[in-house]
């Protein structure tokens, strides 16, 4: 879905509460004092500047009014992340709350997060920035259906058309093997349900979810599957091996 236009009020609502306070103060100073004090050779412009002093307190008050909403919105998002207990509670979230959960998790990792309000499915949901890194994120809260290769191809197209460094696709479910294979040699990170739980666990104030064992091959990005050794001194023992074997021989 196409991205909807984000208003100034929306941006303030997503920002920390003190941003609204600072913006209100700046607005009042500029409209109420700075611009009216400027004298130009154009009398019409002078009249407009002086007239701005009248609505200045009202504009400042409107912006200041957003501060408490921003404060409680931030508290709500923080509580939503800290109260998650399992993948089941995450899957019960509305798609918009799911995006907020992911956004809050990356925000706690030190990223500056822009939440898009792009729609329930399609397009870029979040933009992450840290230092010089720019990452695009798409959230897929698919409970039953695996995320297929078509979605990953689409996101790679978005990455290629932008100047972003990487794309992250994150789901509460799983990916098809084709999707994993396609992303393995590209600047793309596929985070499945287990990876999401680990992400949430690492940033929760008091961890309530259990971090699960990684099921993605760190070497090629394919899924790790449980196998049983048939020969050697470990015959009969189980281990995790890359599903791309024999192309990839990683095991743990």
C-alpha cells in the first residue's frame, strides 16, 4: 500500500514529549517576537509579520497540547514491549501494534525509528537510522502462511531503487526455503519468529520471553533443521544442520 502523508502533528506524536515543548517555545518566539520585529521595504510583508503575533499563542498552545499525548503514547509502546511473554502474545497483536512493537525494539537498540503508517501490508513500514546506516524494515505478521520469495524479491527491488544499506523483513512466523535462498547473498536480513523473540528478549526491561535457539544458518542464511548423526562417534546423536546441505555444511 502507498505511504500516507505524515502530518507535523503525527511526527510530534511519535517523537519524545519534550520535542513538542521545544517546538511550542520556538513557534511562540518566532511568530510572536522575531518575525514581528523584522522591518522590510515591503509594507505588505511587514503587516503579515506583525499580524503573526496574534495567533502565535494559539499555535504554540496547540503544539504544546501534543506533549502529554506523546508521553502516554511512548509509555504505551514501552509497556507493550515489556509485557510480551511468548510468540503467541505477539501474534495476537493487531498489525499496527506489531509494527509498533518492532519499532520500539529497534529504538531500544539505539536506532532512530520513523514509523510510516503505510498500511496493513506492503511497502516499507519502518526506517531505521544509526550513525551512517540506513535500514528499511517490512513487518509481516503472518500467523499461518510462510513469507514467500515474492515478498523478498519485492523488497530487494525497493532496496535497489533506494540508497538504503539494508532491508530487514521481520515476521512472527517463518519463511519458505526459496525466500531464504534468495536473500542469502544479498544485503537482506530475514527475522523469523524465533529471531523476533530473541530481539524482544534482549531489549525488554525485565525479560519475560525466553530467547530461543537461532534457527537461521549464520553462514548462508538458510534454515537450520534437526538431524541425526548416522556415522562416527556421535552416531545416534541429534544436531542442527543447514537445510542447504551439501551446498552448505554448517552444523552446531
